[in-house]
C-alpha cells in the first residue's frame, strides 16, 4: 500500500495544454474517485499516474518515491480498463497468471496468488473457462483479478463498469467496494457517473477542463459545493438554479437572505416541497411528470421560462399546464456568485 502525491502536474500535447498544474494528496488506503464531464482530463490524469502518459511538468510520487521517470511496469500500480483486454485464447487462470509468469514469479507463488484472487472475486469455478464463455460481469472480475495478483501498491480503475448493463453495474460496484474494504489498498477510480462516485468514494476529485474544481468527501461536495459547477455535477437530478427575478416575491423573506441580481440561488430537486402560494419560494407550470414508483420527477417552468425539476414522493394532483408552488427549508438553499460561480455561503 502507498500514498500518492501530485505536485503541479501539467500535460501538453504540442502547444495545447490539457492539464493545468494539478496538486493532489491521496492518503494510503484511500478510495478516491475522479469525476467530471467528458474531456475534463480524468483519464489523462489516471494514465499519467500509471506511467502510460508522460507528464510535461511537475512530479508524481507513489509513497516516498518520485516516479516521473519510472516505467509503468515498475511503479507498483495495477490498472483495470474500460475494456476487459483479456487474451481470448487463454483460460481465466492463464489470463490472471500471465503478468506474473512474464515477471518470472515462482510457479507455486503464481498458483497461490491466482487462487486467492479468484476466491476473493468468487470466480474459482471459472478458472478453466475461456473468456468467451463468461458474462460481461465475470470478465470484468477476471480483469480485476489480474490486477489483484500483482499485489500492487495502488489500484487504478478507468471507467470499469461502463460496458455493463444497469443491474451488473450495481452488482460490480458493490464488489469493488467490498474488495477495497478487504484489501485496504489505495484505489483511484475514474468515472463520469456521479452516482458511482457518491457510493464508492472516501474522497471525490471533481475535474473540469484539466483543473481540479473541488476535493472532498461525497457528503461535503453534496452539502457545501464550492461553486456552481460542482453543485450541478454532484446530485441527481442536478441542482436547479434561479436568479432573483425567477423566484416569488416573498422568497427573500422566506429564505432569510438578501437576494440580488449578482446572485444565483441553488435549490436541489429533492429539497423542494409542494406548498401554498403564501409559503412559496418558486412557482412553476407543470410540464411533465416522470412517475418512477418510489418517487416522481416533476418538470416545471417558472413564469420567467426557467426550467426546473422537483423530486416528490408522489406525483402532483394538478393537471399539465396548471401552476404548482414549492417551498424549501432556508438552510437547504445554496447561493453562488452569478459571474464567477463561487459559493457565497
């Protein structure tokens, strides 16, 4: 196991700079998730940690050792990719043992490591099968097992669940969480799915355009997002944003806040509750209801034509095109600077 330290890490492709001075400290044994929209640099950053991409400037250290000039195979990391990258002509056992065999590890030690990893991942019964006879979830477990047998100091996961269907994603996500608890090894996990990030991470790193926007625990990022970008990225459905003119006349007094034109007010869909017009912070005309059984997603339009969503236990009783009023507990509202997007409270 090992900690990981990034200092002023920069990546350039010719004259184009894609990573802009990233600083990050990851504690030994921590499960850290990189999240952000496509093209934000999360996979590039992971590949630089792995040694698959050269850094243009700055330092990467694993434990007490700077690894800028250390080959990927010597860094003590193991990577699980989006594609399983299994050898189709080899059995599961041989796929998992291949890296150790190439490193000339003692055969008895190889056998022990493969069987121990197979037991952890519950794939012992599949060791003699070929990859084509496995499901997607089983293949992904084999790919993870191939990483486990190396006894790495750091595990790196690059969107490992994106090729699985919804049910398998949930199942494999739980298996990865249990794996981390059992191995207590440093893990870095890249995803664009904030639900995966919220459920797996000890610490989330939110990236945008090659820069870190915020680092914190899932609950910290949910309750106190540092800017409007993080506020909208963390949470599902995403946070609603309103200007002063989009809210009802009594909104300021109900929220206990002086709301002005330089401010954006953020209200999470799950915090909005149906109320009467006297206690309404925002009004909306009903546009669409997604009835999902345990809750409903209510799509509305303010009188100023701002779209927003309320997440309610039951669908509203009003008809499409009619008005619905919503209130919120004052302590659950968020405020951001309209120009910079920075948090105001």
